C-alpha cells in the first residue's frame, strides 16, 4: 500500500460519523438498559402484547389478588391496578433468573397504593436461600399516593424476588425497585454496565427508538376515542412525563413496552455520552412487512404537528408548551436536536415519499436548521431502493437512510459501494448494517467495509451498526453488538471493531493506493458447523477440543441430540437454536450464538461416524 500524506485531497471525516442505533428489540429497554428491576410493574401486560401474557405475568399471588380496570384506577393512561386481599402477598420474579441485587448496594423501592381503612405493607427481598435485605414496612392510608422504602442488599443474588404483603385490603400499582447506582446517578435511570459499554464507544450520535418499532402499528394515539389502541405505533408523546402516566403498549417485537425509557431518557442519554440525538418518527406508512399507507389527512396533520412539537420539546425554551414539559422533567436547557428522521425502511417508496415531503416542508418552514432525513427502503428490495433513491435525488433531500444485513463476504466484496455515489446528491446515513454473525470473521469483514465508508466520508455522513443490545433470554434478532442478562453483559467481536473505529475517528482521509488486491472471492473459512452434527444422528462420540487440546465438550449422542450437555469448561448446551456456554461456577454466560453455523471458534471437532451411515 502506498500512502501519500502530503495530499490533502481525501474527504474530511466528521467527528460524529460513527454512532449507535438503539431500538427496543431483544428486550433492550425493559429488563435491559432501563434499570427497573420489577417486570410488569403496573400490571399492564396483555395478550394484545403477547399471546402468553396476562396482567399477572411475572407475579405470583399468595392469598387473594386480582387485576382490576375500573374507575378506581390510578389514572386514565395507567388503567390496571392490583386489588390485594387482606393478609395476601404478591411476589415479582424480575427478568431472566430474577431480581439481581449486589451485596452492599442500595435499592429504592416505590409503590402507588390506596387503602381507605389503612394497611401496612411489608416489603421483602429474598431468594430461595433466604433474606437479601432487611424487610421494610410501609404504612398506607387513604387514596392513591406514592410510598417509598430503601433496601441495602446483605447478599448478592441473581435470583431475587420482591414480595409485597398487606395486612388489610389494598390497591397497588407501579411496584418498582431501582438500583440507586444508575448511569451518571440519574433518576429513572439506566443500567450502569450497559450504559458504560455504550458510552465507551464514544458515539457521535444516538439513533432511536427504532427501526420497525417506529413505522408499524396503528398510527392512532392513546385515547378513549381510539379504543385505548394498544398496537399503536411508537409515538414520542406516549413516552414522556411522569412514568406512572406513560401508557404501556405492545412492542413490535412481541412483548410489552413500559416506555419507562422514553424520549426524555433518550435525549438525556445522548447528552450524557456526548452524542447527537437522532430521533425517528413514523411517516404514516407502515413498513416491515405491513405495507400500508394511511390516507387519513387529519391523522397525517396530527403526526406532522407531533414532529414539530418534538423539536420544541428538544430545543424550545422552558416557557414554550413542550419545552415546559422537558423542564418539568428536570431539563430546562435544550437538548440541541439538529437532525430528525422521518420513517424507517419504507417498502412503499412513492406513498412514503409523498408523506415525507409534507413532514419535510413543515419542519423546514419552522426549523430551517434541522436536517430532515429520508429513507431508501430495504436494500434487498432492488426496485424499491432504486425508486426511493431516485425520488430523494430529484427532490434534493439532504440525507437518505440505508439499511443492509449481509454475509461477511458481501461486506468484503462491497468495500467500494460508495466510491461511485453521486457527490452532488443526498448524503448517506447508513442507519443499520451488520454482517450475519458475531464471530471474529464478521467483525473483520465489517472493519474492512468501514474503511470504504471512511474513504467516502464526503458522502457517508453517519453510520451505525444494528442492533445494539440483546438480552440473551429474549432474542428476536441476531447478531447484536452487546449481549446481556440480568447479571452480566459482554461485548461481541463486532463491538470491538466499532469501538476501534469510533474512538479513533480521523480528521481527513489520506489517499492511499494498494499495489496488490487481496483475494476476497472465496468464502472465509473456519466456522465450525455445530448445528449440522449436533442434530445429526449420524455420529457417535463427538468431542470438541480447544486449540490448547483441552476438552470443551464430549457426547456420545445416545440421548436427546437437541438438548445435550458436555464436559469441559463450564457446561455447554444447545437451547432453542442458541449455542450457549455457561461458566458453571458463576452462571455467567461466556459465549452465545444464535445460529451456530455462523459462530467461529478455534475448536477442533472429532466425531466417529456411525457404522452403516
Ligand atoms: O435492526 C433490526 C431491524 O432491522 C430494524 O427494526 C429494521 O429497521 C430492520 O429491518
């Protein structure tokens, strides 16, 4: 490679070029980045969110209790509450294996309660081995009010349970337990280890809250007029204000979203990590397989107004209507929003673009300094992508979002993708991309591809890997950048690549010339196709050893081939199509992979073929 450092012809690289894309997928919010430890805290889980849910999901009742939706409710947006009988107890199981508490750390309990005749609530934290903190008693009397208590954990446990017992009949709602130790000690804050991993990337921007999460579902708001619409699209106004007044909703990815982590918290996170906030609003067309365009003019007007209101919420003075809401939540100063995206991965380019233009005109008229980002649809759609780009080019749109998820070889072979992009056309926001896997070869292929993004930094202005987070027990999408459960989090190879680029953003591209071109035509080899033989009845006596010769796993395959464990370091198992290695002593997951065929280990496999097969 020849490098000419005296040449100043290379593109300027913006400091904010590399960012992160946060979507509430794989339970990235509740049970993830949002530090709340109680699952289904307001008894709002519903079969509309997920067929297996009831309002008592994650709760067990000792005695009598029922979830009620009547005029005695906490408020119109938080409709269910628990009517707990005298002498009864409810216990919450948290997320994953339970409520995680660490010895010596402080936990803030709160509950909204009502007991006309008065009652005493006894709140305990325990696991099967016993008490995890000194029990607290809370005296409740009269109508709805919030009560608080503080715990200090006397022992560490991943399997805690939070129990609330009541001497007399009581109504309960918003039963909450938060670690005091949140990221930057913010109230209603973020889980520290996850937020720190995101912050360590030094992202230039945070795209939020989705993804398909945004442009699907009914576009109606949460109101009686809409029949208390549950599968409504993600709308920012649902997610701000006091947490007990944020109506929960069905999440596109098949669970419930409490909106405890909402727009205010996303803006605050962006500010706390020094990143530009980049919200995505629905465009009144539903993509992600739904392919419907809404023709309701009044609804479109409302969404356009909501978008203007969002900019006021972010940037307006504390005296403005929406700036006042922000100020009341604790942030009188503006959040400095400069970019906003309308729509996500739209499959109907013409319908999308007609609506996009109306959003764009309204925003540009009121906020000429805000960049309105458009869409190009899914890249694999061919003509959809081309049509969308043509429309965006003709209308001289500032920036267009592209998404693609492809094989590692595709990323190697398409390093030159942006070399031929029109230098006078819209800039590119690569809002979502990943090679299909979390193995080293995936990270490597993404790194190679990113050199092409950087070389074209005059065209590619923003880029973010996707998705960002995955709770290993609730996975809808693989691969993901950061993995976690209720007690630990760990980085993928892809994370390390992103971190390398994001923490070393250059000022300017220095032109270079390669004298030979690496051969990228063949597949990258080295993946152990564990899934193939793990489910095969063709082999006996399978043994997996690591490079140093130690046995990681062995099995004679005489038992159930779909659920087997082996010996070696910790235990190995195949669960629901996932390949997981757990450390036997700590229970921490060491390695996880969704599709074993994509996992790349330095392993050696020895198997004896069964005779006659
Ligand atoms: O990143 C996961 C999903 O991929 C996003 O929700 C969507 O935009 C894309 O299809």
